[in-house]
């Protein structure tokens, strides 16, 4: 069953399940009111006669106007109660209270009817517009997508599902709320990261804008002849050319300083050109030629190459350490590409020739 009640404090009319009443036998009693913020949830709870939870639900003082057997009849009486306070018609026997009796309609004679017609009949008293009570607190966090319940008698709109509001549905609502809070936190974090990224980009643009006009094309590497080395050495007096070559060599990379030196030097000059250089310019001790080699350590090309190698974040060493590895690389240039085997074969041949000569002379 359902009950049409009027809230004592606000004089508002609403339809509620009879199991929400604290005392079904009294006209003036209290009801339990659910803490839902969604109008759809409250409407569903009323229609399916959700069992109240006294520990979590608020209580309000009400006056019972009528009892109804079903939901549709109750809604009709609510609409009629909002227009007039007279619900004591043919359903008078449904009014709550012990000893309530059905009042028979009084029959008037023709004279009484005429006299009654001549007298002004009092109009039905209309209920004033109900004030808005304080909002009912909810166990769920407030969300902008949900409509707030401003009073128990707010009009119930929307489709009402036939399934009851179960504990599982409440858990789903709480889970949705937690997900929404997590999404909000992620949005804030993404916004802050975006601001940091914009600041970094602005700094990078501010530091590189003045070099845009000075950008040059990459130099053709590796250098194939001594003439190419002399030409690039002369061009390195221009800081723009030196910076361009430094950036070009820096992207070569390597896992350690030794590997980085190997990769950068092979990219800088061909092997046949490396054979003409060492760090100090002295004659190579591994070669047969007594012609002094050119000093790579005093060239602009060496300084540019050193700066390029130091740009590799994996080579956290000093400039002297880089120069030491370049020195070793140039010193061993004659052993690479089969040079060691050729030298050993040459030395073996020379030793054999000397032995044969000595043997012939002894004979």
C-alpha cells in the first residue's frame, strides 16, 4: 500500500510507501526519507516500496491524508491534494486512524436545497505553495551530472524501472563516483604537465631562434683526401661552420668513450686519410716511412671533434680522456684494415731474406 502524506514543517504533499511510515495507525506520525540525490532513484524507491534503513534515512513529521492500494491511484490523489485539501470523499474509509467510519452523504430536501443554493458556499481551500526545506544529505559524493533533491515533494519525472534499488546498484553508483574523481585528478595532472611542456618548449625556442638563420647544410663526410682536410680546417675558422660540424658529429653517439671516438673518427675521415695523422706529428713507429705525420692535436678539427664527443651523455669523462682515446685511435690506424697482417708478413719476409743472405755468405 501507499500513503498520501503532508509534511508538517513545509505543508507539502507527497506519495510514499506505507512501510516508510513509523506508525500506520496514527494520522500524525513520522516517515523515513531516503538520502538519494537522483530523482530517478527516489522515484524507483517509492514505486518498488524499497525497505527503509532507519540508521541512514532521515525522518520527517507528516500528517497522513489517505491510504491507496496502488501507485497509480496514489498519484491521482496527490494531484488532487495539491489542488484542494478535500480528500474526504467516497474514499473516506481509507483515512488512517482507529475507529474511522465511513460518513454517509447527507440528503437534502428541495427546500433545503434551495436555501443552500441561496447561501454562498465556501470554496475549497487551496494549499499555499510549499516552501523549500533544507536539502537531504547523501552518502554519495556530489556530482554535477546528478540533480539535487530540494524537497521531498519535488515532482518525480523520468521513466521508472521495475527493478528495485539493490545494494549492488548502490555499490555501482559509488564506483562510478570514484572513477569520476580519478578522472578529474588525471585531468588536473595532464593540465599541469601540459603547462610544464609549454614552458620547456618556449625556452627551447628562445634559445634556438637566433640560430635559425645561421643553420648550414651538413658537411660531406668522411673526408677522402688531405686536400679535403685542409679545406675544412680553413672553413672551421668560421664559428657557424664549426658549430654545424660539431652537431653533425655529435649525433653519431656510442655506448662509451672508446666506442664514441671510434664512430666519430670513422665518420670524420677515411682510413687512408687517418694514416697521415697522429696526435703530435712525429714519425710513426709502426711504419717504415721516416716521413713525419701531420699533427692532429693542434688542428681546429681536433677541438671540434673533442667537443662533439663530449656531447654524448654516456661519455661522462674529461677533455683529456677524450684526447687520449683519439691519440690511441690514430696511433693504431696502421693496424686496421689488414695493416697488421701486412706488417707482420713484411717483417717475416725481411727476416727470412737476411737469414738466406747470411747462409750464402757463410758458404
